[in-house]
C-alpha cells in the first residue's frame, strides 16, 4: 500500500503563512505570555520535521494555558512525515491524547479547528474522523467567538476543505 502523507495541503496554506509573515525563528509565545499563532501555523502547515520539532519544543517549554492542544496537533502532523508505520502510529496516538485532553478541559474554537483539520487530512485507517461533522457544526456555530486572526485562518482553510466552505461562515 502506498504511504499516504498526512497533511498534503494545497497552496492556500502558503497564503496563510505569507499573510502573517511567519518565520521559523519567532517564539511560540510573546513577551506577555500569550500564544503566537504565526510560528505555530507556519510549522503546522510545513512538511519540515525539523521546523515542527523546533516549534514543538518551544511550545512545550512555554507557560501559556492549554499548550497540549497545540503540541498534540504538531505531534500528529509530524507523525505523517516520519518513517516507520509503528513509529507513525505511536506519535499520532501521543498527539491525539494531548489534543483530546485539551478539548475535554477547554472546549475551544481553535482546538476544534485543529482537530477538524487533522481528521480531514489523516488517513481513514487511523479511525480519527468520527467527530468531523460535530467539529464542523461547532466551528460554524462558534466562528465569531474566535480571534480575528483565527477566523481568517479558518476562512482560508475552508477554501480548500472538503468539510467546510467559505459560505458556511
């Protein structure tokens, strides 16, 4: 069976990175201790395991709330890029636990968006697609409650998604 890459995203994500002027060297957290989406999404959409690992390390050493959601999403993304089926599965499950725990603790628009993206892009054999419709409906209902920069990211993603469309918002 051909090895399917996790997150083979179209060029729309390039627009997201350019929109925010993201760089790999920007820290995951600002001086005020708030989460910075720019480097996170730059790593999340990349195919570069070194950049993903660097961002993951930065997040794990930060002190903002619910960093497990972001770390989990990066770990699941990285799982699709590494070699070895058993290693991929172990990494994916590890990231899934972190993201799911964060969603249980704090049901958030961005966390649901991250889960939707991962569910949409993950190979069906992983069985991680059962909450796609639930997350879609949640995003549509709570879209306006997210920060402006997140709403822009969601709208951009919806242009290439098979689950969301710009008309949903």
